[in-house]
C-alpha cells in the first residue's frame, strides 16, 4: 500500500519508532505542551492512531516557567523484559550555555499505561535513547561541553545502566524478575562512541548482522538537517561513518519535504526495513520558505547495500509517496481527519500549555459548552488558560462561538492562533473605555463598552491590529488560513461575517520566524484571561476545524 508523507501531520517532531508484535509504536517530542510525550500506534506505518501519552513524564506534572520550545525533547521508545520503556530529557533553559536539563526513564506494561514515575539517570546532554542488548541496558546521549569555549554538541557517549528486578537482589534485570526502573543506576565507565566537527545529535543504535548501526541527526533542526549513519562490530566502537547521508533535503530546496532528519530504523514482520524521520512542508513567503505546521513525522523504505542502509528509491531525498506492506486490518481511528470538537475536551487532540488540564476547564457547567476560567495573559510562561489543537494542513477554517461579559480590560476570551508567547494572533472579546477616550484604566466607574480586539503577538512587542464594537450576546469567531495568510472574522446575531482587521501573516507562527531557537508548530484554539483574581469565565461552543490538504481549498479573497 502507499504511504503519503507526512504520516503524522502537524507538530510531531523527533519521532522514535519501535515494533512489538504486529504493531508499530511511535513517540514524539512535546516540548512545553501537555499531554507529555504523545504516543501513537499503527499496523501498517501509514495509518496512525493516538495510543496515549506518558502523562507522568514530568515530576510534579508541571512545566510552569520553562521557556518556549523548552520542556520535553526527543523521547526514545524501546521494549524489553515485557515492558515499554521511554527515555527523554526535560530542558529548562534555552539559548544559553547550560541547558539545565534532567534525563528520565519510565516504563509501562502497555503503551497506553500506566507509566511508572520517572527515574532520573545520568544525562550528559539531551536526545537520549536506550539500547537493550543481550540482557543489558545502555544509555546513549549527546555530550554537551558547557564550559566557556566548549562545544554544545561534543560527541555521542554511552553508559551502561543497571536495573535491579523488582523485589529482588541487586544485580540487574538480566538476573531475573521484572525490572524496577525506580532503582536504575549507571555502572561502569562512560564511553565516547563518536566525535565530529559537525553537529550530530539524536543517537539511536540498531543491531543487525553483527553490526551496531549508529543513526545520528546531523546539521541541526533547520534546512541543513539530515540523518548520518556510522557502524561498528563493537558496541563501544570505533565507529566507521558512512561517506554519504542516509537522508537529507539540504541540497535541494525544491524537495517537498524539507528539514528531513532525526531518523530511526524499524523492521516489518515481513522483513522489510523502514526509516521514520521528521520533515517539514514549507509555504513560500516574501521572506523565504516558512513551516508553520512545524516538524512532522514521515516514513521511508530502506534497503541494505554493501552493509549500509539506503533509501529504496536511491539518493537521499525524502519521498512524499512510499510503499509499505499491506496488512489486513488497519486501525479504525486514523489521524489526519478533522480534529474533534469541544465535546471531547480536554482530551486528545486538545492540548494545554505547561501543565495538564485543571479546574480552569469546566465541561459540565453548561450542556454543550466548555467554560474556561481566565488566568494569566498570552505572554506568560506560567498559568495560561489556553486549550488548543495542532494544525495539520496549510489550508484550514476554524470557527467557535464565545459568550463572555468582561467588565474590565483585564478580562478577555476568544479564538487564538498560536505558536508561542512571542508569536500569536488573538481575536478576543474584552472591555474598552467609551469610544474616543484614552486607555485610562478606570473601568470601575461603570462606563465602557464590549469590544472585539485583534491582537498580534510579536517578538518586538504585541500590537493591536483592530478593535470593533460588539453587541450583547454570543459572538461567532472565524479564522481562515491559506498558506502564509490568515483572515479573522466575526458574526453576531443573524448578521453576516465581517472581517476584523487586515489579513495577517500566518507564516510568523513557525520555527523560521523571530530570529531565535523555536522548535514547535502552529496551534489553533480558545483561551481566556483574567489578570486580577482569576475568576472571570467565558463559555465556548460550536468548535469546528476543517482542514484541506489539497489545492481545492478556496483561496482567501
């Protein structure tokens, strides 16, 4: 059957894939978003369904205060001793010498959980992975030299981990018994496997025909990204580096899947080999290509030539259309369809920022509606009341009805197009002074008006693009996205849609804008703000998110 890449669309970076029996399982990075470490499964590598998340990944269940694009980076899945394993790093600083990270391991009897409480292991850098080989467990890591003048990407290291059996003696899981990951510890020396002048990260080891194949992400996460392979007859090296990349699109900006890299090999039950990797689908802009959908998950067919993995179609460019073996019964719930409405909130595909959904979301107060209690503002790294879904296609239409009665400029609620705290668009119902009066902040005098404000969050500072008076009652809001452009509109009562403000540059909601490290993707959703006492509430209903992957979606205008 034919795979159409990406197979997990929208923000789904750093894919880690394994096969257990007839099922493939996939984990992706979640950064500052909850649920942490989304997990997917498939029978055929083409059709993926959401299979849970590692909801216990963060000790204390909080990433409050972490910077944008920090949080959980590059989880790696594995399976051993009848358990699913995941290893990952929590990065708490970004753009500095020190990443201030912790590395954790957790296990579960089934990918859907329950997952154990995370156990911390020695972390020399981010992008860890586990190799289970001949009854022993090994941790691979990027090595970070944080000294002044040190290299932030200073090679790949390996450390053995000892995991005692639950309730048994010390000595490692290979002595019998279910592994007790809570007592994991490093044993023996740390080995330097490979060191190169170029940036390499994301190490994964595959064992085949007596060789240890070390897959590496090279060149960073931008257009220079790729997958490099090295091999050795010994786990600890020395490793011979392949003289050609396994995968990259760096040499051809016309390849539809750009930024291709960060790969992992998996073997089908019928013997064929495949590579999962990340890639992005750019849209053209006057400032060059940008990727608002973020980095997505793709798959490529692999053949072995003279002991090295190669793309089946030849060369090293990722293909949009790839063939995978047919299976009789693909999973029933396929990703990529129009995401679910508010009736399933706050469950997947809904996500929240820096903490799980809490008492600020009420799905029972009003049948058919979701009530959000406002908290901190859109530029806060702390308690935001934002409920959002990943955008999966470049053409989309989003609608929602909001009913809110703000009585101060500190209260607002509405629709949001989101990348991070420095890049967003908010179409919010709020309060303003009477027309013609300056922003005096004297709302307690009882005068004022209910308005709809289009606000543009920007790295150089937020700005108001439009303000429109609102009548009483609910108002329906809409965003139309067409590639690099978005249009925001509203309608109240039985009136017609009216555009609010100018067309806006949706491509700003991407990794490629802002001049700083950014690693996530565009979300669309709803939010509420109350900067005074966190008591203001707003009700939402009629959520609709319609996406179109083809050219048939009508252009705006």
